C-alpha cells in the first residue's frame, strides 16, 4: 500500500468549509464549533444545507443531492483550504455516487476531516483522490466543543503537524510486536458495509488498520470482523490499532472478540489508542506511513500528517 498525498497544513486566516454529508446538525452545537474555529483564527464557511433535515427520513441532513452538492461545491472552491464535516450519523453511502470524482480530483488536495459515518468518505478519498485524510473530531461534535484534549490535538495536527507525530495508547498489546504500514480504517461497521462498493479499496494489504465503533453489541462486531475476514479484505494487513468502543458491551468481551477474530492474522494488535467515539479523541491521519510498537503502545508517523 502506497503512502498518499498530504494536503498542506492550515495557516491563520485559512477558509474552512463546514459540510453535513450524513446526519442532521443541531444549530447550537454548530455555532459553538464555529466559535472555536474562529478562535483558532480560521474563517469558517457554512455550506447552504448544513442545517437541513430530510422531509421523510429525519436521520438525514437534507436530501442526498443537496448533501452531495454542498460537499462538491466546498471542495471545488479554490478559496477553501479545508473541508470539515459537522457530524456523522448516517447518510454518506447514499450520496457518494452523486459526487463528480473527476471534478474533485481536478480541484487538487486540501484537508478533509471527519469520522464515524465519514469512514466511507475516507475510503473514497483514498481510492479516488489518493489523499491523506484526517480521522478526528467534527465541527459540531460534542467532543470538539467540550473537550480540551480533542481540540488541542486537532489544532496541532492542522497547524503544527510535526508536533504530534507520536500517538501513545493508554492500554497494552493484545498481540506484541512491531509493524510498519500505511494508516487506514475507521468505524468497523462502515468498513464492512463498504465492501464491494465502487469506492472501497479492494483490501487492507500493507496497511496499519485502525478500528473503532459505537453502540454495537458484540455479536454485531463479530459479524463485521467475520465479513472482512471472509472477504479476504484483511489479508496482508501489517498491524491493528484499536480505538474506542463506546456504548458497546464490557470491554473484556470486545478484547476477547478481537483476539478470537484477528489473533490468527499473526500481526501486532494494540488497544486503547484514544481515537473514535470517545472523550478526548485524538486525530489520526489516514494515508500516512507509520510504525506501531504494540508493547510500547506507540504509533509513530514517518512524516507529519500534513505537508
């Protein structure tokens, strides 16, 4: 797996577009997030349909066409330096085919940020645009608004990425060892749902796979991992990093499941790396080559997340 192109880091005064490709966005949370961005000396630009709600399916932030149009217009605007997702939820997979990927590619690289349901766009940006993307707190997310650690790690990644080249886990090694590879992954359920779609990569071979999820029973997590195994998608993965499993079953069960399903891969597996749906979530750059030392609990990026 090849390293991807790193967008340029942000500088004070950069224009950042906020889009809602998935679920509906509470206005008060959006305004709080915009205030934080302005406090970083950024100029946030809110896409036209960010506060929309679908007339029939109220779990969507407006129609598929409008959500896609917002993302495309923001990305293709040469005055915009970054596109930040407002929140996750569900909906990305409904609008991905509506994007003009040739136009997005022609617009050139810029920063893209999100997690959870945005996992499907991380995959698409990797396969169609060849770009490094940031798996981290979103502009209207509770963690971004209220947690200093999440804010500071994201701010450092955006402005001073060389200062956050090492991420440290608060857990241990499920399977010890060292591994090198290109970072990829995200929300486990979305990775499984993306299999076989036009914008999913055919396999994780050569990758350091980051996995997390939220509000899932153990048998469902088992199903997702088993699906990835049966599809051969995990063949050749070099290592696995686990993030948060908020509102899932007790963590001992999750740990046992991961060992049962992924232990046979024969690669290092390290836990509790603090990314995903947890308080104080760290920002992880997908597409950057890195080294995992499972026993030391460290992930060291070969290069800063952004150029």
